[in-house]
C-alpha cells in the first residue's frame, strides 16, 4: 500500500492494526539497542589470539627497541609498516609519514584539530586561531549525514560547522569547492570516505581527487581530515574499492593538506586496538613533537601484539573476512525487513551498504524524532534523531542511523520488526493529519 494512493479508510484500518502490534511489542518489555556501531562479542572473540602473541619469552624477538620501555613516540617501525599499508602509504614513505599511537583514532583526531587550532601542526606553522580577527570563527565543512563525534569535537573547540550535501559518491564537490574558494576561514573538511558513517557510500575516484586538490584552492593550513575508519570493513570481496587519497595528494602537491586516520578498534579489540595516522613528513614530524609533550610513548606492547597477530595487509584482509561472515547476515536482515515492510509504500528511503557498520534510513520529512520516540516506547533504542547533523539539527528531521552489528541476529530481526512498525505508524498519522 503506497501511502499516497490509499484512501483515508484504508489508512485508518492499517493504523489500527499497526498500533495493536505496537502495544504487543510494548508488552514484551524488550530491551534492544541499535544506537552505536559496536562489534559483537563474536567479533571480539576473533582477536583473542592477540593475548597470546606476546609473552615474556618472545617479547624482544626481532625487536630493535624494547617495547616495555619508554620512547618511540611515533610508533614501532613494524606497526607503521602494517597500518601504513591500510592507508595506502607507499613503502618508501611509511617510516617518515605514518604515526602509530594508542587505542583510539578519535584521540588522534582530537589532537590533530587541537594542534592545528592552537599551535599549527608543522613546526613554525601558523595556528588557525592566530589567523583570524578577534571574534571570527574557525569553520569546518561537515558532509551530512555524518559522524556525530566529528561534530562534537568541533563543538568543543567552538568551530563553526557548515553542512554540505552527500551525493551517493561522496560530498557534493561543486558545493565544497565553491565554499572553500569563497571563505578562507574554512580550515578543513571531515570525511569518512569508505562505507561512510552513516550512509555507507564509497567516495568516487573523482571525489577523492578533488578532495586531495582542495589544498590548492583553500586558505592557508586547510586540512582534509580523512577518517578512513572502514577501510577494510567490506561485507564481501566484491565491495567497491576506494581510491588512494595519499597518491592523489602526492600527485597534486598537497600532502600537507591531508591527514588520514585509521584504527584497528573494529578489526581486533574495540577497547584495546591501535590508532594511527598518516600525512606529509613535515606534518607527522610536527604532530609527533606536539604529541611528545603529553607522553613518552604509546603502548608499544599492544602495537607488537597487533603486528604479530595480523602480520601484514593480507593477514588483515583474511581476518576481516571472518568479521564479514558474522555481520553480513545482520545487514541482510535489516535489508529484508525494510524491503518487505517499507519498499513501495513511499514511507522512507535507505542505504544498502557494501560494508561499514551502519544503514542510513530517511523517513518522510518531519518524522525521525517521532519514529525514534515510538521505538523507545517499544523497547528499542535508536541513535537520537539529528545526531548525524551538526549540533543535532537535521533540517528535515528525517535521518535515522541504524547500527545492527552488536546485537545477536535474532535481536536485530526483532528490533527491525519494531522499527518498521514505528515508521508506518508515524507515516500514516502524518498523512491523516494533512
């Protein structure tokens, strides 16, 4: 039944049945959670071998430095080799242009923005805060829907966030280029380039190339903050690849304007992974110098664990195939529920990602908050409506991020049954009110 083709009587009859089902869900006292993109226990179990990869008898085997001691602020050479390969940094550049830290890429992003804002990343570089007149804000481009923690970070620093549209192949680059040419106070853009959070899209080759070139048309010290969180998180080996922004930036002379970030948090242990970044040699040297004011070195034993467990990029890909086997059925369940209950009704649109951790669902305008509220009544927690936009302000009140990876498959199926029921209730009520 398409909502625009049904009669008022048909809509009322359907609404009665949907609300009866809603009450039945409430009576079940469900406690299901689709709020965050967390790996499941079964996924975490895949990396239990990490715990046995380093022991007192082998800890210094083949090491040029003792990982138990101070030092090596920028990370073990072996760890740079492993994680630099994920970021497509060439072998000749890895030791000078890759930084390996502690367990969080978000920490590295926070430091990168702080350093750029307060000090300038490179030695003797000009800080963002010193470039503008008093009272003039630093600005950041934020592709939307996007990652809420990027927006929270900007908010903490008082950075003004400018939403830009997503196209299905990345940010609207005509819009992006127009904005950065016109306003030199725009100092960066956030990007989740492969299996974007939450839309699941993979940036096109053209978008990657044009993003790499922004440093040539933007104001001084502009940064493409390339959060490649899902670089190896495909659901099948046939998933669309991502072009290398490192190669594109090198070709266009803009390595100073690109900082890539990655993490093993959704490869190994979410709470004990490895965060890493890459940029130009000068940027990495400056970042390391600033970072060294806060620590004399990250957890090198954990870095060594990862090197021995994952070994190389081929080992990472083999490991990620095991993750895909666990989570793909959950994405299939989400797609099946939406196809069965929402497709052809005119009540919503959604992504069908080939990887990553999310499905993006758009209700009819004005209904996201209502759907999230109804789901909460029935015992299903969803990411707050508006979270995928700066300051929690979705101008259309339509986007909802679904995160199916953590619950068991049966719970995903139940949660989706609740969700699609709520979408239909909210949609029909809106239609009847007009």
